[in-house]
C-alpha cells in the first residue's frame, strides 16, 4: 500500500448558492469567524498527516492561492509597528503549506474537477476534501477515515445519516453496517428521487485509489449534466471492498446561507477569545428561550474618529 500524503480540494465552483456575495469573492474565501472556509479544510488535512495539497481552481480565484502565500509588505508593516501577535498569525498562514494549483477550465462537475488533479496526484492513493463541508470534531474527520484506510487498504468515504426527506439531496449508499461506525458499501446512488438504498449520505471527505482516474475518464455526464464523482465511485464498488465511515463530529454545509450561519455561531462559541462574550450576547438577545428579546440591549454606535 502506497503512502497517503496527498489531498485534493475542488474549489472551481461558482458558489451560486451564495450569490451575490460570491459574484467576485470565491465562496471558499468567505470568512467563518476569523478564517476563510477553505482554511478549515486545509488545517484538517495537515492534522491528518497529509502534506501534498492540490487546489483545483477556476478563473477569478487567485485570492485562494494569495491567502496562503507570503505577504512581504504586510509582514514588514506589522513588524515595524510591533504588532507581533498579528505578525505571528499572518506568518502561520503563509508557512502552513505549499499548494499545488491546477485549473478546471470548464464547469463539468465534481468528478471532472477531481480528474483535473490526476497529474498532480500521481500513482498514489489520495484524499479529497470539499471545503463547503466544514466538520467540527475532536479528532479530524479525515484522520478518523485514515485509520480505516490504513487498516483495510481500500477506499473510504465519510457518511452521515440524514432524514428521509433529505436523501434526494445527497449521494446515498447501500450495503452492510459492520459496527464501530463502519459500513461496507455495495452500491450508491446520486440524489435518488425514490427508493433510496439507505439514509446514509456521502459527505465531502473521500480517500481514493489512483484507479479512480481511468474510471472518471469514461464516466458520462449524469445528474445536472455533470460528471458525478458518485457515478465513478459506483464503478469502484464493483472491483472490491469499499467502506463508508460514519464520522464522529458535526457537519455544516457552509456553501449555503443557513448552514454557513449555523457554522458561524458554533465556531464563534468555541473561539477562545470571543466565545464567552458571544455566548453572553446570545443569552441577552434570546433570553434563554430561543426567541429574540426585544428588551435586549442594543449596541451603541461608536463615534467616528
């Protein structure tokens, strides 16, 4: 079994669920408290032992790479003004990783985006993280999956149980529950309209073998007229054991407005600097009953300086 050290981040989408905010700004760069959404995925990959990170971008997304690059002028300014705490934060981001960038020139779906990373990935197994899927967990979700991969040497996808009315929104797997959060997958269906094989949905974390690439090359356009990664994975299922892992953690769809707001609240509450004050603010606003308190104190406008 070859070493797992590569992670692919598909970042070429238009972010239409967040228009007009993402008309110019990449959705991956929208701030979640004090970091862009993508940075949470990058940190998860690094914490899971992956150090070769591939970003699949499209036109107009140069700011993604700029964020993780050196900013000499800013660093010099902070140093001269003795803003050492801010300088440390900036340097931590710019030295966190070295990224490989590849371009998806046509919006042909997630499967096509992963295929564009083929040369950068090479002949080894690799992971895929969808930045929209932000996962709050004590142990990184990808690291939980890595344990299964290293034990079995077979592909692994992250799973989450969803309500019956939501199965048509996801790739849904069918198979056998093995216990210990593991699932041996026998089949999978992309966004089933009727008769889903289970209530276990594939969430944006994958560990895949390089054999997925020739399968993706032959995969025809499916749901939404795009090359669906799920359709290619379905072919892999037929070649041998394929596992799902019901991860321990909470997932947010930060690529849509409500999920983004939920993630913002929960991550803000866990933030070491602002968490306690933010929690007190929420209690003051909602009064502990889930309803906004009209008598809650309003912020006082600051005088301009």
